[in-house]
C-alpha cells in the first residue's frame, strides 16, 4: 500500500517555532484532538468541554458548583453557561446546598445515563482514531511520556486541577 503524501502545512515548522519543535507539535495535536473530540461529541448533543463536567459529576456525585469549577479548571462564567445548557437538556440538576443556602449543588440527572454511554463511546472511538497505527507498547509509552509532560507543565503553571 502506497503512503499518502503528507500536506506540507502539517509538517513545516514556522521559523519562530524552531526552538520548540515538540511544543509546536503538542500544540497542533491538542488543537486537532479538540476538533476531533468536538465532532465525536456533537452526535451526543454536547459542546466541547461539557463532557468533562459530566464525567466529573458521574464520578463524584453531587458537588458544589464552586468545587466543580475548580475541578475542571475553567472560568466560572464558562462553567455557568455550560451548566445552563446541560440543565436545559436535562442532563444536570442544580439546587441550593442544604448546608449552605448561598452555595449551589450540581449533580448528573438520572436522564444523563444514556449520555454517559454516548460519551464513553465517543472517547473510545476518539482514542482508536487518535492512536491508529500505534501498537500496545507504543500506546503505553506515549501515555507515560505525556504524563511526564503534563507533570512538567503543572509544576511550571501551578494550575493543575485536583482531579488526577
């Protein structure tokens, strides 16, 4: 089988990025992965990022909205907008915290069970598409190396979410 030609726009390094070819590659891969994830999640009726809120809620149960914001490490206004959309779609419920009426509790609704399956399927498909052509050893090594890169960036930015 003949290899398809690679688009030069996907391989040429801009002159200003020559000192950081790996950083440039990680940035491009992250952008493309986000686009692919958005397409995969669109079938489930989700916007990119909403799946992370739902994943946290499915695993953690009811949490204060302020804790959810910290866990997903997003701007509070972004999370509020995401929750409004998810609530309108019937995937989450918000109510006052009985221990502190100023706080809001957020939880996944019973109706979100079907969405859980859709998100799980989308992420499984995305994983297979993303890692196509890599054998099990390469996949394990890539995950190990990316974890090291993530840890380096966490130390540099001091902005790691507490959900790892």
